[in-house]
């Protein structure tokens, strides 16, 4: 006889869970008690949204579900920000919620929420376990649902009376991974389409990739001389210094890259959905009928033809597809090889930082410095805002599993993601790239980094405004500032108050020594860069935007 709490922990162990992220609650004390005797590491966070984002980051970087525990009501609703990220980004995650006791349901009891209704549109599956004897079955199913097809978040509700009930139950067994592979007929048709093409272009995106898959994709690109772009915030899928790399297909993309995609006669879209952001509001590839021939490879059959009508639809995971197609070679030398080289040259020019700009701190030289000192396996985490442009455009990602950033554009993701990444990969350097508004959404998770001795380095670009919104505001309502100004703390002092290392940078030359001090401190660190708000993008100032409306 075992309690529901014990059975939950045994099911987690059976499915390979090595850590959970949580904010404790009395609604799942029985699980916390069972974790006391488990080898599963429990990382206690400061807010449920941050805990869910840490779990998302683990799922994003490992391909196995990140696991988060929160309490009912406000705990669960706080965590919904991380659930939405995982859903839009196709990341496997499981959120366990301590629920009210069964006898109190449907009475609007203390902190009662209907989780099927609340999470129904932003999760793959929502389940409430009423019978503890079914825990092995339903928890293992949660792992299977989170990872199969298009990955995503699963919600498991745990009534507190169920968790303390004692039952006999079968031993939990691990979930069985499911792979979807392409058929020979589809690969033959793709070969034919490539043979007929004059200007093909490849766009990589989505999840279900691996280091081996990235290597297979590089081989395909080399064999077929294909220009390769990566979708918004999926930049770790192709080496940016490789001669076939053409750039990232995201917000504010290179105009030459946009032209190349629009003028392509064949697009091979592997793994991604090519949603609103990477498609430039569905203009690079028109919906529902693209001007280009489209070969869409996606692991979820429901995505094929949902937004774009493909010439060829291949229902397969990216990993399985590239493994199968890597053995196919062109019968003649590709006629587009010279254009592929030009696409890479265009990318190199686009990703070279400017040397000057408004204010005492120039971000271009700082980006040059970071490119020289960051190891290839450094993990870059960020939330959302104009500040991210500096890293997305000018950092050259070289290796798989080095980027954790929300394609959903959710602010506040960087700090909890950095904590999650450093807990999973303690021997790798983790850099959090944040704006001032972005940081303060979940900046309190810096305390979690300190508590668990996770020396992430947080770089805050502080311009005293919600920069992205101010940029749009100045374009649409020039000179009429409303609701976008911020009064910020001393971020270096904030770091020291938590027991971390703090630095303030007010000139370009001060950044390098500040970064090295942060590195050698051995502590979680914050480097605040006091940036002129005029430096709103690498190419434009607020004055430019206001005057050229």
C-alpha cells in the first residue's frame, strides 16, 4: 500500500525525471514528503511562472519533459505564462497542480479553478487524477503525450485527498517514445522537386531535433549546396559560420534574405510551423497558397495543410526526415551553388555590428567582445524586447542546444530559463540577455540562482523604457509618450542584495573588465548596461522613427 504522493514520485522516477521545479503548496504536501526520500532534485523557485519557465527550458534543451509542481488557484494561474510558452514553442513540459479535495469540487471552494477550462486552449492535454491507483498509468501517459507528435505541455491535477489515500497500484513503467518517419515515395518526390528547382531555399524550425539531426542537415546542405535559414529563435539549428548559412528568418530580418525567400521557386520547410513572426505576417510565404512550391516536413499531421497548402507534405519528425534524406545525393551539380555562397556573404555583412551609436555605451563593440570570449557551447537565454535584437542578429550560434528563447515573445523568460539551463548543464557558461522591463518580470528568480549556486551571468540593457512598445508608439503617435517610461532600481545593488555579484557599465570600455569580474566571481552575476534610450535598434534611433513617420 502506497500513498498517491509516493506513487507520483515513483512514476516520475520511472520516466527518467532527474529534477523538478516548484513553488511549494499545502495542496501537494504528500508529494513533497515523498520527494524527501527520492534522488529527484527539488529546485524551489520564487514564483510559479518562473518555475514553469525553468521546466520549459529543461524540456527545450533536452527534449524530455521538464517537470513543474505548483499549488492550486493562484499558483496554477501564475504558472500559465510558462505553459503558454511551451505550447506555442512546441516544448515538452508537465505541470502538476495540487488541487482542492474532491468533496469540495463545484462549490467555488478556496482557490478552486476548473483546469480543463482554464488550460484547455494552451495545453495538449489536461487530466485530473481522481483514483490514486491510476497514477502509474496517467503519469506515464502524460510523458507520452508531452513528447509525441508536436510536443507540448500537459496539465495533471492532483486532488489533495487523492494524494494521501493509500492504494495498491502496479509499478510504473516508462513511456515509449514515438517516431514518425518519411516513406521512400515522399523522398523520391522531394528528390524530383529539387532536381527541377532553380532557386531552392531551406528553413529549419520547430523541435524534435538532436545533435545528430543537426549534423545530418548540415550534410544535406553541403551535398545539395542548399542555402539554409533558421526560423525565429531556432538559431541553434545550423552553424552560422557555415558557408551554406543564410540567416535567421525572424523579426526584422535581412531585406536581402526576405527577397531570396520570396523569389525562391522551392521552399523546404523542416520542423517548423512558419507562423506569423517568421513569415513576416504570412508575406514571405503567402497563406493558404504560397507562390513557391512548398515541401513541408512536420511531425504533426494536423499542421500539414493547416496554414499553407504544400506541394508535398511529409509527416515525419525533423530527426527522422534528415536521417533518411541524408543518403540521397544530387545527380548533377546544383545550378544554385553560387547563389548559396552569396546568401552567406549577405548574412556575414548583416551580422557585423555597427561601431557607433548614440550615448556613451556602444553595443556594437560589446557584441564583438562577446563573440571573441564566449565558448561555442555557451547557452544564451533571453525573454522578449528590442534588446534581444543585439544577440539575435550579431551573435553567431555555432552549436546545437545553445539557445533558449520564447518564439511566443513572452517577456521575463530569460532569468528563469538561465537558472533552468545552468541546473541542467552546470559545466557550461549560461548568459541571460535581458532588458530592464523584461528582467523585472521574473528577476526574483535570481534568488533561486543564488540559493542553488548557479553562476549565471545576467546582462541587462537598461534604457529606462519598455523599448519595443516605445518604438511602436513613436511611429504611430510621435511625441506622445504614454505608459512606456520606467523608473528602475540599481540592478548591481539588486544582485548584491541577493548575495550575487553586481556590475554597472556606463561606458563601452567598462564592459569587458566587468564581464571578466563577473566570470571570476563564481557567483550569479548581474551586469547592468546603462543604455541611451535613443539606441532603440542597431540601425535606428527613436528620433529617426519619430521624424520619419
